């Protein structure tokens, strides 16, 4: 009986340790991080929450999906589409990032 209890505790511990939260990382829907004035080691924590990052050379909009492919926040997609609709002389590149390394896309 004690062996079964130990086995159950070990399995439960492994399952809990392997799980990550299922939530968006970029929760600052209305936040924009201006990267122009920042240096490499001087990034404020608010930039980790911003759904849009801007600089003189590029703009980045983050749109996050669940592991099932559902949008976390429709507002993230709307902000990305707003950026795409703005006239901009810079060339357009769309990058899709699918994380899997260490099961995290944390900033």
C-alpha cells in the first residue's frame, strides 16, 4: 500500500512539474514598447507585456494562440492588422514563431 502511495506521489509530482500555464504572455493589449531609446540590457519589464514593439527600422506585433490554435485575445490580432494597414515605406515581412523549446515563449 505504501509503495502505491509513493508511486502516486511521484507521478503526480512529475505531471505538475511538466505543466506550464495556458495563458498569453503579451497581456498589455494597449501597450506599445518603443525600442528606439532602449539599450540591450535596459529593457523595462513593461516591454514583456506589450503587444506592439516599435523602432526606427521595424515594428513587431504579437498575436498569440493557444495550443489548440484559438486566439487568446482578438485585440492582439486587431492591433497587428492595424499595423499592416498603415502606409509604410519599409519592406513587409511576416514571421511566424512557433515555440517549443522548453515549452515557453517567455520574454
